[in-house]
């Protein structure tokens, strides 16, 4: 099984960035400051790579060798373009079915969603470069390796993903408990569906909800107000997949 690779030290991290490797994030020591580190951080940010300032002790615990104040995590997956996800559906002669995850940072939830998505034939997942779970050992384990089989697109702004999908005649649906329409009453149109799921803490960004073509909720019958996002995703994915199959 592929695992996240740690790249440690100024020169190795610089070379990893130059090589075009899929870098999940870069950690930089708060206590270490020099021109070389500053230059690497600048290059990383220009390329849209997440950079986090952390206590030096965190890097000490993460590396057994001299880290020189910097450590990068290389993703075990190769991210793709949104059109590559759509192409999977076209090649299968199926209506595109895409998942958009907004600020889902918990690795267990992210992994569970990936596992369900792969099992149910979802064509791909779109995540933001920031405010998303890193695809690391935890995600690989919780997804039972399914994350390594999925097409995953990672972009700067999810708003751009919505516009791209809509331009490809794919309807975008936000799942929110504030929606008036129930999932069970939804009938997908021809062209495909993309569903947006948000974190339990923050939900979906209001701008993304406003840009969606439709808003749905999962009907609740008990007194508990909400579902775990991993569970909600499983229910939504299963139900929509069945509806898409019946509509094909």
C-alpha cells in the first residue's frame, strides 16, 4: 500500500517542489528563520501548496534526522483535472456522479466517504487545496485503500469547480439541513449530478450553496438534529446512485 512520504530539509523540499510532486502540505518551524526557508515558503505559496507554521518540537517528533526547520508531505495519489473525472463517466457510458467535499478535515470521515464513493461507482471527488483532510496513512487506512483507486481533483477554489461542472451540464446539489426538499423526492435530470457535502462544524460555505442548482436534505425522524458527515454521505451517495441508474 502506498503511504505518505516525508521529505525533510531545505534542499530536498526545494527539489520536491521543483519536480512537480503532489505535495500535501509543508510544515515550517516557527523558531527557525533564514532566507533559504523564506524563499522556499514563497515558492510554495505561489504554487498553491499549503504551508503551516508549527512549533519546532512538532518537526523534531516527525523526523529522526536534521529537518532544518522544514518538512513536506508528499501525497500518495496523483491529483487530476475535473475533466479527467468526467471522462471516467464518459468511458463507462454513465451519467457523471461527482462528490465535492467542503472543509471535511477529519481523516476518518474523509476516508469513509472515499470508501463509499468507490464502492458505489462515484466517478471522482473534488476537494480544496486548503481546509481538507490530507491524504495520509489515516485516510488510506479508513478508506480500506479505496482513496488510491479514486480520481481526486484538488483545486484552489470550489466555486470554480461548480462553474466548471455546470458548464458541462452537471447539476450541482448542496446537502444542507436547511433545505426544503428531501432527498427521497429528488429525481435527477439527464447530464449528471455533483453533490456538495460540508463538515459537521462549518457546513457548506454559503456562497457554494447559493451557486448550487438544488438543495436537498436527508429526512430525519428522531430527535437528534444532525448526522455524521460520513454517514450522511453514505446515504446520499447510495440514494442518488440508484436514482441515476433508474434514470439512465
